[in-house]
C-alpha cells in the first residue's frame, strides 16, 4: 500500500469513528425533536377525535424512551470497535501500529510511535 493510500485509509477510519461517536447521538437527538415536532403539528392539524387511524398508527411508533437503550447498546460497542480499527492502523513505512507502542497509546500523535514517520508524509 502506498503512503497516499495508507493516509486515505487512516482518514477514512477517523471519519467513520467520528461520524459514529458524534453523528449517532446528534442524529438520534434530531430524530427525537423531529418526532416531537411532527406529533405537535399533527395534533394541531388533526385534533385527537379526528383521524383516529392516525393516532392509532402513532401509538405503534416506539417512543424515544424505549429506543434510547437500544441506541446506547449499539453506540458504545460500535464506537469501541471503530476506535480499535483506528488504533490498529499500520504505519505505511514500518508496518507497526501508528498510534500505539506497547501499552502507550496516543490517538492525536502526528508521528508514528515506532519510526517517527510524519502523518501525511509523501513516499521517498
Ligand atoms: Zn512507523
């Protein structure tokens, strides 16, 4: 794998991790607000005695309170898995783990923890 491909792969792993860790809670929060807003809007447009079928349908939608534990059960191990994928990224020069050395781990390092290759370096 060329250095350029390796750095692209590293950025892809980071994007996935950040999208999951930040995007999922933000997306879930937006979903909850959107659902609440939709219910408020429908209450205005079709007050409960009207459109009984609609209210029966909405009763079947799982409440955010019930979905929250499910989202958390998916979010935590998913985030751990994606973080693990970031940490196992191999340096394109030495082939060792870029972000870890022994028990030491630095996810914000800009240099390989084994050979010192700068992140984004071009192939010699
Ligand atoms: Zn290295």
